[in-house]
C-alpha cells in the first residue's frame, strides 16, 4: 500500500535535513509501529505523508497504492484515503465540529463520485461513532477542538478517522496526553478499524500504546532513517534497554 | 495653488445641489437651502477634515444624480421582490428611492408609526457632511414610537430598496423612540440593484428610554455601483441598552456613522459589526461613543474581510467626560486581508477626562491561519472550500451574541451570497 524509497526531507525555511534516506514498506492490513527518540524525524514523517507545505522532499519517492503521493496536495491525499491523527489537534474557533465533519465527509464522498449524505444519515453516523468512543454528542456542537481536554481532542481525532474510513491511518503520538482509561478507549477505536484492506502506522515514543494496539512490524527511526526493523518483540526490547544500544549497534 | 481661489464644484457636488434645486419636494426648503449653501461654499470634505481622513468624500463621491420621483405602488412592490424579508413574520415599512410606501402591513401592538419627514439632523460644518447631505436629499421618513413597558412581540422591518429607474440621489430620515421599559427588535435593510450609481442617504435618530432594550440590525446591501452616506445617532437614558448589529455587504462607497450618547447611569452600548469589503469598494464605519455620566458601559467588536482592491476603514472613538467615572468601554477591530492589493485602516481613539475608568482597544490584521487551513485540508476539504469555511467562521463569530437564531441564519445567508461573488 505504501512504499517509501530513499526519502530525504528538509525544513523548507532553514533547509535543515530531518529525514535522511528513509526506506519503509507498509502492506495492506498491516499495523506498523515507528518508534524512536526525540528529534529522530517521527513527526516530520507524518507531516510529509499528509503533505504539509513546511517540508521539502529533496530526494526519493513515496508511492501510495501505485500513485505518486508527493504530487497530490493535502486535500487530495486525504480524499485518496490518507488520514493523519494529529499529535496536537488544531483548535479552530468559529467552525462548529458538526459543520466540519459534514464538510469533510461530503468532500471525500464527492471525490469518490458518491452522493452527499443526507442530514439524518449524517447525524446517525456521528451519533453511533461518538457513542463507541464515549464522546458526549453535545461536545460536537462546539467549534472544532475548542475547549476540548487533551483526551477529548485525541478521541475526536479517532472519531474523525472512523467516520472518514481511510485506507492509510497515521497516528502521530496519539498516546501522548492520554490517561490509562482514555488510552484504552482510543486503542479500542483504532483496533475496531483494523481491516485487511487498511494499513495503520503508529508513531510513538512508548511501548505502552503497543500493548493495546499490537503491531505486526516495529521500526526504529534514528537521525532520519530506519535503523532496525522487527516484530512486536522489538518494542519490548526497546522498552527494556532503551534506544541507545540499538542506535549504537546500527551506527 | 492659492487657498483662496474659487472652488470648482465636482460633478457630484453640482448634481447634489441641482437635485435639490430641481426637486419637487415641498418640505422645509429653508433648512435644505442652508445645507446646500454649505456644500456649495465649502464643497464635500476631503482628507483634511479629520473626521473624513480615510474617506475623501470629495474625490470618492461620483455621479450625475437625478431627483427621485415617487414610483407607483406596483413598481414599488416589484422593486422589493429581489430581497426576500429576513424574518418571515415581521411587519415591514417600505421605502423606495427615498419615498415612504405604506403597504398596509399590520403593526405589532405597542408600535405606532407616523409618516412624514422628521426634523433634519444638526449640521453646520464639513464634519457634518453626512448630515448635510441627508438634509439636502432626504425625501421620505417616519417617526416610530414604541410604547412604554411594551415587549414588542414581532420584528419591525425598515426596508429600503432602490428601483433603479434612474440614477437618483435620495434619502430617508427615521426617528425612533423606544419608551421606558420597552423591548423591541428593528431590522433596517438597504438594498439596490447592481450597476446603478445611485446615492442613498440615511439618517436614523434613536432615543431609548429608561430601562428599555432595543436591538437594531442594520444590513447594508447596496448595489455594487452605489454610494451610501448613513448616520445612526442613539441617545440612551438610565439603564437603557442598545444591541446594534451591522452588516456591510454591498455598495461601492459606504460611509456609515454611528453615534452613541450615554446620558443616564447604567446605560450599555453593544455593537457587533461585520464589514465585507469587496473588490473596488470603499467601506467606512466611523463610530463615536460618549459616556457623559458615571457607570455606563460599551462593548464594540468589528470583524472585517477585505478582498481584491477593496479599502476598509474603521474609526472608533470613545469619549469619557469628566463626570463619567467607572466607565467600562471595550473596543476590538479584527481584519482579514485576503489579497495583496486591499487595505484596511483602523483608527481607535480614546479621549478620557475621568480618572477611574476602564477603556481598552485592540486592532489586528491577519491573513488566514495556515494551521487551520492545513487541518481542514488534511480531512479532505479542498482549499477553496476550507478558506471559505474559515472566513465565514471569522466574521460570523461577531454575530454569535444575537439571540434570534432565525435572524442570525438569514444574515449568514447574506454573508454566503457575498462570499459567493467575492471569494
């Protein structure tokens, strides 16, 4: 589903290179965890996948379902099924959450040549999805993420993911700022979306999230490239020994 | 250039003077003549008149205006059809090219209307140009009275529509008196066809009695070639409150003055404005709030959007007289500039003679927030659509305090119309 080859990325503004020759393949149905220390390029990778303008790809390629992802703008990628669950979801004053959800769902349906959702159908879907994630429906009448707690923001991200039914989900440190109960709810939400046709990339610092969302593969990112790959046991090893040994061994 | 050389009148000045001279109006011609004499002698104000510093009326007001004839009732009714009413069960008073037309709509209980032009607004210097022009060209008017202690249960509409049969200079004058303890909502709306360079002059004089609450909505939807000179003056008695919502969504040249005088303790002025400044238009809102007595409050918020080559102006003045201790006045003016060629001038002014007051003002100018745009697009919303959502959210926030949801939606529909043709 996703193939990243020899990717080099720098920050457009100051030309600092962050990703330095990254290779990664993620298959349909796979849950891939990407772990790494602070500053290794984890969040940059998620932004590059979603198409944020602040980053510049200087070399390499990203192929998504046979298409060149780098040629698509942010909205086109999303409409093609790439979903980024933000580490820090953005608060947007004045835009009611329900209006936003409806716009997003209909934009993607339009892209796929489907009819727009009727209002009752839309509300029914949102209610059902909100219930699964223990989200108070009244919260969705507020502007997007405004006044939401850290946990509510993360749950709202997973709600959007469920409603938009993406093919490739990228979770950027979704566990940060979550208490144990919220972590369980969010993980259940993600596990519920596991599907043979859907791939999930879980970006995290800690092994804890991977107890709930059990990965098929684990990749260690350091200084902008994958230095080691393995199965879920690699995450346990990291938890025990820290990053230093593995990074030193790879260097 | 010799400052004493005789002035040459502009086409618009000549037309205004002639329009009055040739007018068949039979009202107080003496007052009219006096106003016209000042315009003829001094001309319309330029940038040198501080009150018009950002709106050079002499240079900007253009047109070979004709006097406005009264149209038949059929023509008058047809002229209103392109502008369906904002509130379905409102009682509406109609004005066409400045003339008052009574279509016999039933007034709500407690409201009385007397047809006829109220007294002309005061004006003897160029600072008063908006009032002088109104004195010169106003044709029709009403005096509307809300009885004491009445809660008016239906909205009263004041609908101005231009027929477009000629390029006219005309105007209206309204005197509104909200009796003590009364509550009412009035909606004034000024509409006209695109492509017609008419001049519409509007003067509204509002008196709010003790403890009364008046909600006044002014929706300016003049045609895209039109000029408008408007002034609303509000006098507030003890514990009186005005909620003024103003939407600017049309007109090529708009100068709208808002003047408030808090004359009784406990008075409150609440102003929320949205200025949509489209390509080639010049929109000026100039507000003056004067706190004459202790313990009065004011809160003023404007949200502005400029596109194309549009020019917007907000002058906000707060005067606190020496006796007006414990005044609390807040003013904010936030602007989105959406193109490289538009501009917006914001001039807050505070003149405070009392020593125990709270007065604050703030003005911001920004482009759309990139992080918001990215978030919306990351959910598949195309850029153009995402920008529009954000622009609408930015301005619509100003009208959130409006308690009438139906009215808020109707005004948002006007904002959508503007966005459709300007963004």
